């Protein structure tokens, strides 16, 4: 390295330190920026409206007048450059997997940071295509906002569109708020953090399903508490015939509450997530202790069903921020998420069951081995339970209100209906089996 | 066996019917409860907000707060000028802690300190005693001042770059009175409530986006609301109490039993515009809010804790964030509470807060502002010297007139 380049490096380092240590420094990379976008296909044109603060566009020099106010009479070219270089060049749009050509910039203009017209597409479109700010408006350049309308040529407005918004270089933390408005369809809102990759704005059912199978698979494998619960379920029943009703009960139960939570039927209160997390830990402690004491195998499916309801709410917390990628296939995506969970469980069972069999055959007698494993599991879950209960205690108990009681009654009603079905279906099956056929009665 | 099954089936059916009826009845009750009764926003103090300041910085008397369009909270405080020597040994180089923070501070919603700046600089006259802060629709920061010679207001960018000074410092000094000594002595200064250039110790500024006009609560020496062009600073109009031409003749001490005075008392402490374009003016010592059109036509007035003497009860206001701005939240730095007022009737609905040093209590609650979620922010003057956040917990039935300290229910 030459002395000259060394001096350059040192100077750059010192300048960086000065910026970090000091207050605001010109052309700083902003801490956080929100980019607002609307995407609307209409006929053979796809319109994209974008809004971004000027302070995130420091790579472009905006012409200024006295006191660093933006010179609105000479700013158009700089706004076009910023729109192209920093927005459209980092925005990839696809129509049925075919990348769209570069867009036409219909309008690029400055707005005040207090402007609220990006609340809806129509308001934003009217704002961007309407009269601009008077040329004598005084806006300090870093306090302005760039609003842009891009138009992309498309084949059809009912095609499947996807978007890759790579605006992550505009600030240390970038959130892209994207609203997709398909023709005649309901608006779909996405909140993408950093570079979220390619997002299908109107995913087909198999695309949504594939995404959610993967999510479910990853979720169960990343949740140690769910896996320990599974271990507690299977350790006394390592044969498929005895396992099937229990695992089925767990699957049905967690599917019920997972879907209910996705349809906003779960309590929307701060105490609810820690309550569920505490109950999940408690479920592991209970099953581990029951296994130690010796499981009542006959009733295991009932308790598994009840705990499955609790775990379903737990699964739903992991889904909250990803349901935006389901498009119009919410039920499909939820079922796919469940499939992913089951696949993950099957993988774990496929690994655990042979290992347990080997362990109990060659290393440790089954009863003693079970007790040792369950003591370890119970000990771990006990600590989780206490930690989670500590979090739960920080929230006040909900006050009893008529609305809260009504919500509780709805859940109780669901449970009673399920219990009635569980009682009635086997009864009807037995009756159908015991009734003599016409042929036999005639004989 | 058959009769047993019938019996179980009947029990299930009866339970389902009972639960369905019960649920409908409770839903109806809940709807009725929500529609009836006297309701007001409920708040809880957030004792963990804001986060500790860096560099061993501490606040002085905190006399202004505003929330900008990004929901960032801005305050102005008097820093070292109001800190005793034993509060700032680091600054005095006699110990490790503490030092006065820069006068203008910006916090994010998480309570992190973002930008910080302020103090004397080139091209402008920093107030002797800064007072009130406002962030306008263009993102500019406005600051007033109520020190002895302060008769001007300043406008900066959010980074602290100077943009404009309106009025000249010292304009209210009496002819012949020497500058530089006894600046706090009122006898050296005289009000000038009809001055078209300078002010008289400005308390607060509010900029109307629609007309690009700044409303000046003017002030601790003058007795008026002044309206300026927000870009040029040119005076456009002004008025006194009841829309009268302001008169600087000193008023007798406030007497709750006397007829309301036809002029504002000092200080005129706020002049904020509501969504229906009415100007609400705090006559702090007169314990009253007066409401005007933007042109200065008097509409109505309301009195609050009318027996409050000395510094008065009407310190500062913030409007609730619902579409109609149904409520006004008024800081009352003598009685140490925030008054929740029905905006249309100017009737007090409830109050919260109490005097004291703990979170949720006040010592000289001076200024108040609200964010987009309806959370309130207060700053305290005198030795209060702090910024607090009160979290909006939604509308709730009013159970008590004075709620006292709104401590978090979870603690």
C-alpha cells in the first residue's frame, strides 16, 4: 500500500469517526427509512407509486437556493435521476415470472414531510399527478419527500405479479410498505423489512402452499419446546398403531386453534402470548411427570388434544408476520403450514424412535431410561415455565367485562360442540355397525 | 342404554342452547355498555421511557415538547442555566457526573435520543431563556423565549441549521435601561402588544399548515396572539382577550371572584389550532381557555380550577387524536395534573396526575403534546426537569373525577 493511499484510508477513517461521534453529519446514512409504495395493474399498464424521504437519497445532489432550501424551479432533473437510480433500478417487477422492462417516469416531485396523501392509492395518484408545490416553497432539502409515479407496460392486469424491492441500501434499517391493488380485488398490504427477496403479490395456491409448508417445517424444527412435547408424547408409545390416534389428536387440536387465531378469534391482549408460552411449558412438565409416574395410556389422546389446542396458539405467534404472503389463499396456507409442522414432526419421529429403541435395547432398561430422559425434560421445562410465568405476571389480569365473558362463552361453546361430536360420532358408528343388513334380516 | 344416550344428548343440547343464549345476552350488554356512560381516554405512565441520556447528560427545566410527523418527540429545556452547581460537576470539572444536555433533544418512540443541538450560534440570537418548541409541516423547528430581553423567535432545520429569526432580542427594553444586567427584572422592560416586528417573551408557537401561518402565544410580557407568515415572518394580524385590541396596562393580581379581565394576563401560554380551525389560547394565570376563529373573532371561553392563583391552571394543551379531536388535555403546573376536557363544551371530564417525584407524578408540569397513537408527553419546569410518556389505553368509563397517579396496572 502506498503512503498516499494509507493517508486516504486514515483520513476516511477519521472522517467516519467524526460523523459517528458528532451530531448530524451531511450525507449521513439515515438510521431508518420507510418507503411507501402502491402497485396497481390496470389494463396494459402497471402503475407504481413510491414515496421516500429525500434524506435517504443523499447520493443525488439536489439544486438548492439560500439556506439549503431546495430550488424547486431546477429540481426536476435531480428528482428524475433519484427516481431512476435509487428507486426503479432497485425495484424488480415480474409478470408471470417475466421481468418487466424499465418503467416510464410519469411524475417525480417534491412533497412536504407532513403530507398525508399516500393514505390511499387514489389520493396518492391525485397528489402525484396534480399541481406541485409552488416554486417559492421553502423546503430544507433533507426535510423533503420524493413522490414518484412509474408506469410499466404489461400484457394483462390479471397476470401474476411479483416484486423484489431492494431498497435496503437507503438506510441502516429500511421498511417497505407495499400495497397491491389487483383489478376488482381487495387490497393486499405487505410490510417488508430490508431486502425481503422476491414476493409474489398474488401467489397461486401452490406457491403459497409451498412457502408455508417450508415455514411450518422450519417452525417446528426451531421450536425446542414443541419438540420436547412431542418426545413426551411418543416415548411411552413407540408403535405406529398406538401413536396414530395421539398424534392425530394433537394435529387436529393445533389446527383448530391455529386457524382460529389466523381469523382473529384469539384474545388480542398483551397477556395472551406469555400465557400460552407458560401453558406450553406446563404441558411438557405435566407429560414428563406423567411418563415418570407411568402414563395412563388410554386417556393420553384426550390430554394431548387439550394441550394441542394450546400449542396451536403458540404456532400462530410464529405466523403473525408471514400471513401477508398467503395472498388470497389463507386457508390453503394455514393447512400447508400444518403440513409443514407434521412433516417436521415425522422427521423428528423418524430420527427419535429408532434412537430410543436402540437406547432402550442396548444401553438402558426402558423404564429407567424413560425416567432419566423425562427428569431431564421436566427439569428444563420447569425452568421455562417459571421464566415465562415471570413474564406473564408483569401483565395485569384482564378485568371481567361483558365483552370478555361473551368471548369466553364462544370458546366454551366450541369445546362443547367438539365434545358432543366426539361422543356422537362413535355412537352412530357403533349403531350403524350393529344394525342387521337387509339381506341378513331377510334370511 | 338408549335412555342414557338420550339423556347425555339432551344435556349437550341444553348446554349448547344455554351458552348460545348467554353469549348473545353478554354481547348485547357489552354493546350497551360501550355506547352509554361518560367515557374518556385512560392513560398509564410509561416509567421506562425515555431511555437514559448519554454522556452523563441531565435535563434542566423542560419547557416545551412537540411530536413531529414521524412520531419523534422533541423537547426544549434550559439545560445548565437551570442546573445547580451540584447537579453538574462534570461540566464544572469537579466530578464525574453530570452535565447539562444540549437544549433541543429528539427522541424516537423507543425512547432513544436521536438528534441534539441548540445554543448560541452565528447569525441568530439564542434566547436567554428558551421556551416552547414546535415542528412545522415542513419539518422546521420553531423556538420561543421568555428571558428578560427575549422578544424574538427562531426557526431551524431538524439538524439545527439556522433558518430564520423573527423579531429582535431586547426590543422590549425600556428606553434608557442598560443591557447586560438585571435582565430578569421586569421593570427594565415594557410590553409592546401592538408591535409588528418583535414580540414580548414568546411562550409557544403553532404553525397552521393550510395557511402557512404561525400563531404566536405572546407572551410573558405582551398580552396577545400574533399571526405571522411562516415563511417570511411578516406580521399579519394580532388580538387580545375576547378579540380586543391588546393593551399592555398592568393588570391587578388574578382574583377568582372578580369579573374576568378583558385582557389576557401574562403569560399568554399557548395558541393551538384544532381540526375545525379554532384557535385555543391559554390564559395561564386567568385559569381560562379562550377560543377564537383564525381571524381573532372570540367564540367562547372555559375556566378550569378557577380558584387557582399565582401561576394559574391553564398552562398548555394538546388535542386528542380522534377525527373530531373530542378531548383537550391541559397541563396544569400548579395543581400538578393533566385535565381531560370535552372540547365542544369545555367541560372537565376527569384529571390524572399528582404532585410528586415518582413516575406519573409532576413538579411543574409545563408542556404537553400527543403522538399519532394518542400517547401523551409532558415536560416539567422548575426542579421537575423531566420528560414523561403516558400510554393511551383507550376510552374507558370515567369512574372518578381525579384519578391521581396513573401507575401501570401491571406493577
